[in-house]
């Protein structure tokens, strides 16, 4: 963790040319730098259209200067935004004025890190900032906004409140262990454990959906040559991504496209037909196909309708990767009414593709909750899962041995896991890892 007393500066807009570019500055020297750049004393929260000067009194550009005094700012510190025309030459000049005045270049994510450290947001909200920037679908963006507004953290707070109530009840029971009434066997305590577990399960479902919206899944299309793998890709993407001919082995390289199904990002990969060949180019294509198969979340294995997959070919697939059988060219095989082992489709006519899309969602575990997904990361899901495990063990201690002390300890451990999500108790190493993945300027 760096010294938060420094004034930091960075270009906050994407590289390249555009109508607007922004240099952002945060720290105690922000107002001083504003005076150097604009030659004016800016009032907080009032946009000022003004010339921007360099240290030699030469006008760099005309733009908007906007000053926020702390703690009423994004970072909780004094913040200055300089909005100029979006040319990297101009932005670099503005950034140089700031650094010459004592600011340093911000690290990736340092503005949001300071917002977290200054209690402008908790850790889950801070991570949602990055997720909102990276969102690839409207549904993912909506989930990130819900988390950024604090909905995810609010659900964690509800669970923590119920968990603390459980702990207080149990500690009270332990304090009055000599009384004739056995509070640990009270039905109210059992109901509290049930309610607590249900709250965590529901949040896990919404978090799992959010994680899928954030990361998507990787699906590799595989099979023998000329079974319609590339046609399947084209039908799913809605465009002629891959070359399709009647010649077997047309696809030699790996083709990657991204689609979304009801907001779920799918990284779909077409590969060369799996067969033995003397052609060194085709051999390399098959090798690359196997390489992609080993990294997939799921395999769509394509077989021509009316046939069955060759067992020897299926045995070559990675045993640890789940697979779905897709029987293509149903329009050429009208005698095939259905197939219990897989999904019957026609890449030519589109028949069966609604069923295929639904199958993909089901395989991913993507089920839209009524309240909507909450953007979550793997660490959030892991922490919730560990917390739920501690809660279950605590309940088990009560049911089997009435060991109140052990049960109370498990609840304490569950509370620690939940606190790590919002950052109430978080190591500096974890913070460094999280914010290092942000873009510079955010």
C-alpha cells in the first residue's frame, strides 16, 4: 500500500483520439494545481470553461475545469478534473503540469482504492466499479450497478445482523448454563439457523449468476470434419464468421467469437475437425483443437444426425471437461425425430437452436432471479460458501452434541468470512491484488 498523503494524477479516458479527454487529480495539492493550470481560483462543484496553461504560460487547450473539495468527492480527498479535447499530446501536457507541481502518476485503481480507504465505499462496491467498466452485456452492467449502489453489501449486512443475533442468543445461553431451561435446544435457535442458511443460499444464487455475467463461460465446438461445426458457429453468432464449404477440413485454425444468451457471455470457439491426417497444416489444426478442448468450460461435440459419435473419438476428449452432444443436419435426416442422448439441430434452417441456447444456459447454471443478479467475483462466492459451511457445522454441533462453545466459534469464523467480502477485515496483500487489476485513472 502506497502513501495516501501523496497527490496523484492520471489520464482517466481511454487512449486514442476523441472529442473529450480527462486528466484526474486527487490529493492535497489539487487546488494548487488547478490554479497553475487555469490561473483562476476555482469554486467547488462549479464547472469552469477556461484556458489551460503550461508552466511557461502557453495555452495548451481550452476546456472545463471541475474541482471537488474533500470529503465530498469520489476519493474523499480534494479532486480536480481537467476536461480537454481528446488528444494524447494535450493530455500528456496537462499531466506534466500536474507532476511538475508535485503530483505523481497514479497506480492502477488508486483513485478507487483511496475511495475505499476513505470510507466512500466498501470493498465489494469498489470491485463493482471495475466490473461496470468491463461489463460486456447490458445485464452484466445492470448487475454491476446494483452492487455499486450497495445492494450486494446490504445483503451481506442482513446476513451479518442475523448471524450476530444468533451469536448473542448462544452466548446468553452459555452464560446461563446453570438455569433449568436449555436455551440451546430452543426451537427459536433452530429457526434462526434455518433462516441464516436460507439467506446465504439465496445470496449465493444471485452471486453465482453475477459471476457468470462477469466472466461468462468458454464453449468449444468439436467433432469430425464436415459435420457442420462452422455452420453451427455461424448460426450462433448470427454472421458468417467461419468459411463453410462441402470440403472436409476447411477449418484449420481456431476461430473465437463471443455471443450472449439472455445476457450470459459465451466465449465460443470453433476448431479443426478431429481426424488423423498426413497434412502438416491440418495436424497443427488438430493439435490446437485439443489444446482448446483442455481449457474449455464445456464441449459441444457435433455429430451428423442419424449417426452416433465414435467411441474412440470421445475417449480422446478431456475426461474432466463436461460435454454436450449436438446432432446437426436434422433437415437432411427427416427420419430422425429426436435423440435422447443429445440435442437435435439444423444449422442450415435454425431448427433446434432455441433448445440449444436453453441447454447452454442450464449447463452454466444460469437462472435469472426475480431481484436480478448481483455482480460477484470468485472470492465473494468462496467466502460465502465458507461462511455457509461454518454455519452448517455450527448447527450440527448443536444438534448432535449440544456443544455451544464450538458452535459459537463456528459462527465467529463465518462472520470473519463475510467481513472479508466488504473489506472490514482485509489484508493489504488482498487489497493490492484487487486494485492492481483496475485501469489507470480509476
